[in-house]
């Protein structure tokens, strides 16, 4: 069971702030400004989907991005990741710049950058097996013997949070088996062998293998989801969103590399 390169499935930017009460008076103006500015920035259509006292929503179907904001926070969520070039940091920075100015935001509580990748596997069973092999601590379950005598680990859900001593900066990583509804529980034995070695149905088997490889490498139906969330607590009022997201990406890359290299899966 070879391990494959992770596929980016989702990315999220979040800004939490205080005293965004002007949302109630200026929500409509903010939506208009966001719609016009983001449409011009990305050269794709953005339009409001919802506006209520509890929050407003703006979407860009081409880029699969949903932008939600209210009196307390702004969230920019892209899922799934389309085959269209888009500078996520520019979109997040532009959106927050407009919200910060329009609502007179002077105090930030939190900036967060989260990304979810999936290490593709061919079945739910393989995803669960990979989760047990990717545990950073070897034979961690042996400490529970004899309570687990006769059992074998089937799946693993990992979570770890690292923070600076003053809690001003942190990064969280979780990993768990992932599967879509309808994903194969096990791989058909015919698909594990080269089609030319089959006695019959060689063409059909080859077409199915090619189809599965394309889906697996672009939009996997099963795998190990690796979720990394990098955050700052009480950042400066004029914090640069672009700089923050660049820093978050670099930190997430380092942690992901360590996680993949130091797990038991080879």
C-alpha cells in the first residue's frame, strides 16, 4: 500500500474581531463593496446569497468560495479546490480590508488559517489501515495490553496542539480516516492486478483502473485527512493578512512534512 502525495481539499481563513456592531447598519453597503471589488479582483462573478441580522453570505461559484461575515467574524471558505487559478490570500486580504474599514474594526481576537488535505487511498479499508500506520509513536497501543489482548488496531484519529508559552500563536494538527458516501469499502481484487494478466475483461479493467487513478489523484473518495490550523491570538490591529497567510502556509508545510516523515507508514 504505497502512500501518495496529499491532495488539497479545503482552505479557510477566519478573522475574529470585537465591536463589529456597525454590521447591522452597514451590511448592505459592505456586500455591494465586496461584490464589486472581488469580482474585479478575480475576474469571476461574486453575488450575495443571504443577508440577515445574524450574518451575510457572498459566494463565487466558479472558485467554489463562500464568504460569511457578521458582527464578530469573517470566514472565507474554499471547498472543493477548483482547477482554476485564484490567489486565496489576495481574496482574503481584500475582503477583510473592506470589512475592517467599513465596520471600523480596531481590535482583533484571532486570525486563523486552516487547510485540509487528503492522502488518497483506494478504499475505506486502506484509509483506516493508513491511519494506524501513520501514528507518530510506534506501537502506541502496546501500552494497553493485556486489556487489548487479541485485538488489532483498525483506525486511528490523531490530534495534537502546539502553542507558544504566552498562547499568542499556535498550530493544531488532526488526522483521521476520510471517505465520501459510497466509497468502496474494499478494493476489487481484479483492480489490484495488471489488466493484461487477467483472463477476461482486460479492457474494462484497464478503463476502471484509469478512472480510479484520476479520481484518486484529483478528488479522492477515501484517504487520510490531515487538517492543520495555524492561528494568532490578539494580533495587531493592522496585521497584514497576506503576511499572516504566507507564514501560516510555511508553518503548515513544516508540520505536514514532519507528520508524514515520522509516521510508521512507509
